[in-house]
C-alpha cells in the first residue's frame, strides 16, 4: 500500500489492537477481521453471490447451484442470518420452505462481490472469463459496470500506492490466533472455473490468506512480523505465503545475504487486489463499526482523509445496489 503505520498512543493493549470492550468507554475494532469472522469463508461469498446476482432465496436453490454439502450450507446460512445479511421468512402452507431474503446490509455486500469480480476478470484466463454467466450493468449510464473506488474529495480512483495510514487498529494476535479453522478447499467452490469471483476467492477465500493480504497492504514483509501480528502457527503461515507466491500475488526476495530469510512484497497483480480489502473495510465500517472504528487513511494525491466511494468505472458516478442490473448472459 506504500504507507506508514503510525505508532499508537499510550493506551491499553486491548484498545491499541482493536479488542472490543464491553460496557462504557471507547471501543475500537478491526473492520477486515470482524468482516471475515462474520462471513466465515469463501462459501459465504458464493452464497451471497447467488442471492445478489441471481435472486436465489431457498435452501434447495443454493445447494443445486453451488453443489455445496447440506451441512456446510446450513451453517453458512445460519451465520449470515444471525449476522444480519439475510432474514428468514417462513412461507405459508404446511411443509413450505424457508426463504432467505437479503437485508439492506446483505444487498450492500454487492460492493465486495463486484470488487472481487473486477480483479478476477482482469487476472483470470480469457477463455474462462468469456464463459461467465452474469453481466452487470450500471443503469444510470447504461454501460457494463466495473467496480472502482474513488476518493470522495478529489474523485480520483484510489490506488494502493496512493494511500497512507494515519491510524489503523488491528485485532490483537491473541484474539485472531485463538481460533483454529480449517482451510476450505478453494479449488471446488466453482468446478467449472468460469466465475471471476471464485477465482479471486482462491486467493483471499480463507481467513488466514485474507489476513496475510491485509498485513501486506499494511507494510508487513517479514515472516516473523506476520507471525507476531497474527498469532498464526508457523506451518500455516508458511503454507499461505508459499501459496500466495505461487499464485503470483507476492514475491519472495532474500533478505541481504541470508538465503534462508525472505521479504514478501506485493507484485503488480497483488497491488491490484487492493480494491477487495478496501471494499471489506468500507463495508465493515458501515455495518459493523457502530462508530467504534479509528481507522484513518489519507489519499496522498489530494492530501485529504480518504473516504472511499464505490463508483462505476465507466462514468465515475457513485453506485449502489439499486443502480445495478444483473442479467444472465
């Protein structure tokens, strides 16, 4: 991301690193960590894709379209409903199915899905890209919609290297690392290989990979720094870093003449992924923060505090779910 993380002021450890505090007083939180905890993993993204892009509402529709196990689907629909992205509606009639209807919070997650779709379309193979089944258009300008974040002050597109951090509260390593979670099989979430969102989720679709990517945009480079900031087991960290290097998102460079130690830096492909964590941060602060976040970013080209606007890349106008049309190809 090309910015500094300013040292925290003299506060308690729980405040500095973003652990939620109960009761009175200030409380801060890590929006990307909290969003990741709410969603779970890539399957939740794919369920929301079916609901937002194709209007799926019933258990059987999700299961048929995603080829997901009933156990995993039940768990993810429960998490998303408890988190406020879906509302459960009992249809009339004996034995009638339950409908899972998107809330405003769920519909607004379209910004995260479309940011993932943009990156996947750019970096996925052309053959697979042309077979993708959903076309999204911006009804205001009539052009195909390409997700883009712009600075609310100067209205210029936001690029990773143009953003600086004034303050960023991370969840503590103890908070992050206490929970063990298996990595989902990211290669089976879209067996056809045609969905650009699924392509992106193969990079960021598990909890640890998304947090490693976030650390990279915060300037973390060394293995020991990732380990310290995330509280992650060394074998898991090695696996995620090696995988991200293999996928072309990171490059590992030897540190001076020590051939057994490496610095991990974002490639151009990795820098272009910035829109996804920015979308998660923006969505998390809107729906989960409740005024608690102290994340402050600055847009270096104009020098103002960055307030990211979700916009149409064709016309530059701010966009919302209601401005978009989703059509089958």
